[in-house]
C-alpha cells in the first residue's frame, strides 16, 4: 500500500535533470500525507479537523507540483527541438509583475512584509509564455518573503534598451544552500490553514530560465541585502 504513494524515481515523461531537482520536494509531502492518513483513526475530533485541513493543503501542493513538473517537462522537450517559426506574444511586464504581487499580497501582509514597487509601463514581444514569466516572478517574491528579516521587499522594472531588468530586493541573513537549490518554495503565514503559497524555488527557476532563454541572477551585498534579478529580452512593441 505504501508503495502507491512513492513516485517513480525516473518517470519517462520528466527529464532527468528536472526530476533530480524536484524529487526530494515531491517526496516530503507525499510521505507526510501518508503519515497523516495512518494517524487519522486514533485522532480526536479537533485533531481530525486539523488533519483534514492539512490533507487538503498537502493534496493541493502535490497537485500543483505535478502540474508545474508537467509544464516544465513540456518546455524542456520543446527547447530541444524548437521549430524555425517561433510563436511570439506581446507581454506587458508591468501588469504581469502586478499580477504576481497581487497573487501573494495577502500572504505578505500576514507575514508583516510590505512590497514597494517601481513599475513603469513596459511591453515586450517575447518568444515565451507570459504565464511562465509570472510563475518566475512569483517564485522570486515567495523566496524573498520566506527569507527576509526586514519589513519591505522592493520590486523594480528597468529598461536598458536591450533587456528589461526585474529586481526583487530584500534584507536577509545568509541563505542556506538547500533553500537556494530547492525546486519549490512553500511559504505559510501560520495563521490559517489556507495561508500558504507554493511557487518555483531558485533551483527550478534556474532551469526554467535556461529553457526560456531568460536570465536569472542573485547577489548579496554584505550578506544583508539580497537582489534577485530576471533579465528579459524581446522586441519593443509598437506604441
């Protein structure tokens, strides 16, 4: 019975580099879900209710993890055999950034973290899906919320004419190598069962950036101020 909950270590649909990066993060919630299920028969009514909330949370996490893996696997496969004709679309990066911020605003507020923005209107015609760009921005924001020891995260867009630079700046101490390599980042407010958010960690974002042809950098100044940066190319859109 227990084996049903253990993912295949090398599923054919997922590239080896992708599975190596994500397998640990997937295995933990699967094992936790199994442990909770075994504990249910002996639990009190209040514990049952809390366990039910945890199971809902864990299954949501697992579902989104699998969806993200499937999408990333498709991107990895597509990158190895790009056709001569590349589909492009105009993406308003200021609106995309605002959507990512709105997605995690309640969580940031629960954690007592404010988000200041400098987002001039910038639109680029890019050869990558806007929804994956938004996932990347969300991942950077969640990483900042999880690790900041300050009260503000600054998000800025800057157009240097060749690329658009999106910076996420926050105060933090030294960040462990495990968190820097994590496939997923899971942030919780701790105040309510629904107060959590799952996004792409920096390890997976590095692979995603490579597949999508965008840049991602991280720098720490004096081990206190951290800057996560997305570098996005593309043609300026008319108007």
